[in-house]
């Protein structure tokens, strides 16, 4: 187990709704990254947060947004849900150091959009 | 420039055999190459990682071979076991964040 937790584990929404996913980072980590993993695909980088600010973003539209809190926990918000948003959403925590500590993934939240 | 190409898509190996998964990248700025193992219903777990200053890294039954000039790296699983059956992802990044993943290889090890 990595110490990274995510909630909820599963979620069903309908098209057009909004969803908030939550992530609790591993102790001592100050960076959180979010990834979207479609069925049968590798994870795709959504964005990363460091010190409560966005620190890089992948090729995802603005309706994907996030927050990082002072305790380094994080939220991923998706507005105006589309059917293609159905996927496993993973968060990964790490610590930004020059030596480059690796990212530790949580178990994910499986989102189904109907 | 950002792609990581992974092959094969699926692999069937007999218990005790060697599993080999290959990846190729294009962006020469990448400096960190991890392999992740993912079981159904779980998040990816780091297996082993390498930086371009070495050509090989071994941890137990898992070995990464790295060819900087060819921009390729591979995972070798020696003495493959049924418990190794999972999906394996290669990835690449600069500064070890913002990972770019391959498309995955589903490994099945039969007794």
C-alpha cells in the first residue's frame, strides 16, 4: 500500500453533471498529480499541484479543474460531464526534490458517465 | 515528441520463463524511465526505474535494459510466476513528474 487514498471508489453520474473526486497524499509528500486512465489504456496526465498552485497541465479542457489544500490533500473537479469522461481517475503524490522521488499512486476512483 | 510506444500489447509466458516488454520514446529530454505494475481494480505500483546514465538495473527478478542511442528500454522478468500476471506500463518523464505512459502490456503467466 502506498498511503495514498482516494474517495469515492466508484461513482455514477449522468451527462452534464459535475463531479468532485478527492485524494489524500502520502505523508511527507507536497506534490499531487492527477491522471485519467480509460479502459485498456495507460494513464494520461491531467495536471499537477505543488504548494496549492497548478504546476503543469496535460491536454485536458478547462472543465477539468483542481485544488490542493494546505494539508496537501487534493480535489479533482469535472464540470459538464461527457460520456468520454468515463474512466479510472488516479492521483499520485510525490515530493519535489532534485533527486526526483517517484510518484505513488492511489487505488483510483472509477467514474461512469451515463 | 511526447509519445511512449510499448509492445507487445499482450504476452503469454509459461511459469519459469522470461517475460520481455519493450518501449521506445522520442523525446530526448526524458531522464527518468519507470515501469509500473497494475492489478485489476488497483492503481499502478512502481516496479523498477532507471535513469539514462546506466544501461541496466536489476532488482530481484526484474531488470531494465536501457539503450540511450536507440531511445529504447525494456523490462525483463526472469523466472516468471503466475503472481506476476498483471498489466505492465512503461513510462517516461523529465524531472520524474508528469509521467508519459505507454499503452500497457497484459502479461499472463501460466503454471
